[in-house]
């Protein structure tokens, strides 16, 4: 639990200005109703960023992933300055919006790696043929650039890179995925489950290079045509996708003099160092953690909505579970991972593998507590396992490790 800042009580009425139209900002604006003024620079209707890969794959149209409309005012402009003394947000189009309460839900920016040739001296934009994979505009630009046989290189083999590579392959592109770490999705998956993801992508035609560092790009007539690897190998490309992670978008807060470290620092009431300003979602740092995931963003938005409407509430953190479905003509690959998927010395591990059905289930127990797990193939037991992990309670004393966990792993239900 994070100690609250020492300042006045949170105001319970008046205008709430929310900067950011992602999941967190939109959810809060929906909860607050007419009190909320929502400011967002994207010209698209607010959408579920988690489903962008499905738009890129052609599974959904952009309208399918739109979020429900908010009842209050929405401004299509960029917030450029916070005047804390006058309690005003100044916007790029000249609009000034007064607030009784301000919420920063500014999200995160893609990490652009310092690759040789990526940025020419004085250039303010990426060269042609290169996109991050973060916004609807990124998604639509990639969709328009990819057709059957297009050569595509995805740089980054985390959750975002895997999703992008799968989506591009489903559109018929010839995809090469490069990953600097020794395996795909190394932050969420253990070696065996990562190998199952690798096999799935390979079956889609994706060429995968792990332990592979990209050194630079080659630009021809303003368009990236080559990706140069550290070992000297060169990949030809028509489209290059940067999926190298994200970092909190905290520049507006920093310029306003708020406490910013990894993200915008907030307490258990999601208050910043200014008594009138809160932060939620990808831009917020709570108890030293920046989550960058959908579930914590929604939980923070709900907690703050309760606080701003006078209900007793506090946000004490989120224990996050990663879920991913990789569709395939032969059947989808479903996976879920939570907590620590790699065992430490002294930990107990319960592991079940069915090579015929392509399933893999593993949980890690430390002392008498479930500390993590990963499931691939069939997820019927993930709900019960996740609840056991989230509760952080001691497992039953009799045969504390094997019996209850084998029951959860081998019995359907619990979703």
C-alpha cells in the first residue's frame, strides 16, 4: 500500500477533465457521465487497443473495437500544457478547459530503438516503410501497406511483436520476426511454453530469429528496404514494424512539475503530487510499478470513479494475468501466464504435458503459496488457478503442493 500524499481531500463534484481516450480514460469518463470532459488527440473514436492485432489481421473492422460512447463532452485535440495555478488545460487548437479535477490517462509511447539509419539528422519522422504498432493509425497504415507476398520484418519478440507477426502472416505477408532475447515473450513465458508459441508462428510461415540484435536499417529513396543484423546478415523488407516495448507518456506531467519517475507517481487514491490531479493507466506509477496492461488500467479507472463520486475506495495494486489467443486454420493456440513462471531453487513445480493434444500446464509453488503458472492449449483451469494465485493464501496443509494443484490442472471448470 502506498502512503497518500499530504494534501487536501479529493473534491467530489465539479468538472473532471480527462486527458486520454484509451481504455482507462474512456472507462473513467463513462463512469462519471456528464461531469467528464474527455480530451484526446486521435481523430478515431476511442477503441480497445488490445484488439488492434485483430484489425491488422483482417478479423475485425475498426468499428468493431470501438469503445462505448461517453455521455460527456469530448474534444478532438492535443493537450499541450497544464496551468496548475489557474487549473486550466491548454490545447493545441487554442482551446482552454478549466477543471475542478484533472485526470491524466495519457498512456504510453512506443520505444523507438536507436538503430543506425532510422533517424536522419534533423528528421522529425520515421522514414517510409517503418511503423510502430501502437495506434489505430499505425494499424491502418500497416494494413494498407501489406498484401500477399509483402516482405515484413518485425523487430521485437514480446507480446506485441508476436501479435503483430501473427497478424501480418494472416494477411499473406512473408514475415521475419527478430528477437534480441533467447526466446519469444521471455517476460511472460517459460522456455517450453515459449517454444510452443514459436512452433505456432513457424506453422504460419513466420521466420524467427532469437538472440538476434538489429544493428541498423538501410534507406533507399526515403523508404527502408533493408534491416541489418549485428552478425552482418541483411533482411530485405518492404514493411518494418517496431515492437520494442513502450514507455509511459509523462511529458505533460513532467512539464507541469508533477512527481515523475518511471511514470507519474500516484498513491492509493491515484493522486499525484498535486491535490487536484490524478493519473491512471499506462502513464501511472503506483507502488513503484508501471503496469502497461489493460486490467490494471480498468481497475484504476473504476477505483478513481468511486473516489470521485464519494464512494470509499482505494487502489492497492493488480496481480496481472496475460492471455493471448493465436488463431490458426487448424485451431487456435490459447495461452495464459501469471506471476513467476520460472522456478527458483527450493520451489516446487507441478507440470503436465500432452504432446498429442499440444497442451502444457505448469505451476510454481514457493513454500505453501502458488506464485505463478503458465497454461498453453486448454485454459479450462486457468480461472481457478488465477484465483488461488490472486488470493495469495496458503495451500491446504495435507500434501500442500501436488494434490490441490493436480486437481486444478486436470479438472475442467473454474473459468
